[in-house]
C-alpha cells in the first residue's frame, strides 16, 4: 500500500516473517528490518520478501534515533535507518537520512563526533582498496586527499530502512581519505563499484534536530562485569567504549568483542595520580564536559635517549562528542580530532589546514604508559605512534600516525587557572600551574621552548670551551627535551 498524504510517499506492507507492518518512508530504501521480529526484508514490487534475520542492535547510547528530523545545508531530512559495523578496533554506527524521494545522506560517527555525508560521483573509478595506502596522496574530482585509514569491516546489525545491505559477517574494505578543507571522502567496497560519499563535520546542535532520544534513557545506564584479573566490579558507562581500566587493579580491559565472552586484559604496573578525578564535570569554552578517560604518555625524539611525559584527559559531551584536555610541562591545552587532513609540504616542516599555515615544532615517537577510565578507541598500554606538532601563535595542530591510520587534532592553549576553576578545584589551583612557554605536539601538550633555548646556549658554550672536535651535540627543530604534546587522539582514521 502506498500512502501519499505526507511530504514523502510512504510504502507499507506486512512483514513476511511475523505479519507486522513494515514501512518505507524513503524511495531510496530497498531493504528494511522489521522492528518486531528483526526479519530482513527486501522490496519486490508490491510485496516484501524475507531474506534473513538481523542480529540485535548494541545500544550505542546515541542521542539519535529513528524518525528524528533535522536540517543540513537547507535540506530537511528524516533518520530512517541505522547500520552498525565492526572492525578490528571496535565498532561504529551510520544513520541513514532521507532527504526527499531522490536523495539520501548518512550521519555517521567520526572519532567521537559526527559527519554528514552525501553520495558523490567520482571522476574516475576508485582503485582497489589495497592500492590506497595510508599516508599517500590521491586526487579525486580536482581535490587532493590523504588516505587516512583502511579497514576491513563487517556489518553487525541494522535497524529501519536501508538503501544498501552488505551481507552480515562478510568482511569488506572501507577506505577514508581526508583533505585540508575539512572534508572526508569515504569509499565503501561493500558494493561494486565501490560507493563514494563526501562529508563534513557537523555539530548536532547545528542540525535543528527534533525527536531525539530521551537523555535519561541513555546517560544513566551502565553495564557491569567482574574484572578478569582481580574480580572487582567494573562499570561501563558508554556502550560504545572500546577499552576500560579496572578501578581496583588498574588492568586495561578490551571491550571490542563485548562483555559476554572472555575479556582480554593487560595488567598495568603502577597507577598514575590524576589531578582531575574521573567523572568530574567542568565547563570549558562554553561547553560542559565530563572526564571519562586518562592517559599518561611519553615521547622521545628520534636519536635522543631522553624521554618527556604528559597527561591527557578524555572529555565527553553528549552532543559535542570527545575532546582532550592536555596537561604538559609547558601548559594546558584543549584539542579535539579534526575531520579533515591538513596538507604537509614536501619537507613536512609546514602544514596547511582551512586556509592557515602552521610551522612544525617537533617530531617524535610517542608511547602510552598508563590508562584509566573508558575510551572510544581500543587503547593499549605500550601503544606507539609517530607524532608531528605544529603551531601558529596560540593555535595548535598535531598529527599521529600508526600502522593503519593517520589522525589530526586541533586546539589551543588554555589558562591553568581556568582549568582548575572549571572543575571546581580552585583550592588546588597551584597544582595546575605550569611553565607556560611555547606550544608543542599532537596528543597532549608539549615541549618547553625556554628549556630548548637554554639547552642550545649550554651546548654552544660547551663547544666554545671544549678542545674536542667530536663530542658535541646539536639541537634541531625536530628535537625536544621535555614537555608533552598538543593533545589529540591515539586513534583516528575511519568513522568509529
């Protein structure tokens, strides 16, 4: 039966599995999942055919839900479906948005934030996924993109109506490319030819959304299990968390396969003291954040034996996603992952993003030493990345590269007193004070410019006083002696 009383035509038919009504609101939708029996059905003329049964959804605690409406770039849309994917590092969700009879879009998670993407036609066929290697530059439609991630994914569950339906459990490649205009180009190899979509970062507040999920129905829920190492109860607050640390023995637990089976875990030797306790809430730059995770990380410049350390607090806001509050020797900074990929020059000494040019301050190897709380990516003790830190005045830009991903973060320095006040820790304000010198790196807060200058002066003085010809050491723009990093994520890349 076709209903044309609304703005869009609606098609309704009985589910071949249970007889309940299955409705198609978008002409772009071919498949649907019965909300009662989870049968997967396909439209065949005026009838529905059952093609299987979909697995149960995992609760992603998202404020979004089916039939929520909004506006993006002047187009009204309705959320009509949801796809949930798994990959080696965890899972992510894509929401199908119907714009009108002829157009659709996807509102997807992206490093703890959201991206609104629309289908795009490429000026040439997409090459095989294995030819798109992370870090390489590729041109499509007159734009240069950097390959930021390449993952093998599987469809885990679905809800509502869908324009596509990869075979559940069958792996396929998803490659994401980003550019210095803040855009992300996704290539989905679950179909042939690969489907392409182009998107930009969006804030849910800017989409004029109505019909969102009741906040009390998600934020106060928690999953619990016993720590596989010490047996103490562990409470998971966010269903999309991929790692959590036991509050009793500090073991780091992998949640990517859920909590029903055997949990992989890794013990951590020593606990770090957190200046801001987990669960604390504070208002920074007009947004109320909650501290949900903590990392202590160390870095070392290539060819240098001396390590420097910094701390990262993972912050969460239901509509803004995640940001990082970075505590480094040279000061505090507030940063968040960016959707695009800044463009490096040939020497990698400068990076351009959204029309601004940033100068590299440091390049170094980073490693995670201690973890507490929950994380939206699969964080591991000993996790390693190669980082580059750039700056332009108070603005900070950082890059982290791992084997399968390149992620970028952007932010700025923040006054230590403002941090203490935000989290109602004024009585301990002196403990927040840092030697706020020059900005630095890409995951927390970084090296101290004054210390580097003093180091150069000492080296020059020693060279002048020494009669030896081979015992000196040089200091270049890529070396550092202390500090942290600009702050960012230890994971980025694809929509996750």
